[in-house]
C-alpha cells in the first residue's frame, strides 16, 4: 500500500511539473514567431532530445526543415495535416497536436532562437 501511495505521489508531481512553463535549456530551439500572437505559449523544441534518437537528415531532409533558425514557416495546420512535426507527432508514433502544452511549454516572453553556447546562421557557419 505504501508503494502505491509513493508511486501515485511521484506521478502527481511529475504531471504538475509538465504543466509548468519551461525555460529553454542548452540545445533547445524556441519558436515564438506567432505563438504568443495566437494566444499560446512559445514552443520549446528540445533539439538535443530528438538528435540523440535521429540523424540530422530525418528532419532536415526527409521532413523538410531548413537548417537555418527562423526560416521554417510551420503552422499548426501543417502539423495537423501530417507535415513537419506532424509526421511523427500523430498520436501513433508520438503524442499528437491535441496535447498543446507538451510543445507550447515556454515561459511567456521567451524570444525565438537557439539556446546554448553556439548559434548558427545556416550550413557551413557554425
């Protein structure tokens, strides 16, 4: 019984933390070109998390993401239609677009950009 309570408590804390707005961490990409104008929090894309699972070409060749920060014009309609993020985030491979707060998790006012000790203006200029 004690173990069940402990597991429930840990799960409740984990759920509560998921709903808190996130700061960008090293290696994250913040997308806030339209988010706050549309009434949602900025997107915090954990590039490092995806990069340890997939080769660069999966997203930057096969899914159509350009390698220059700010050059991808991604709309929620595209994601819902299975383009860009929606190729995987479709409720089969990963959570779908209905789980807004899992992607739109940034603190309000967080500017768009790459967070970390590096920046890029595109291929060849790292």
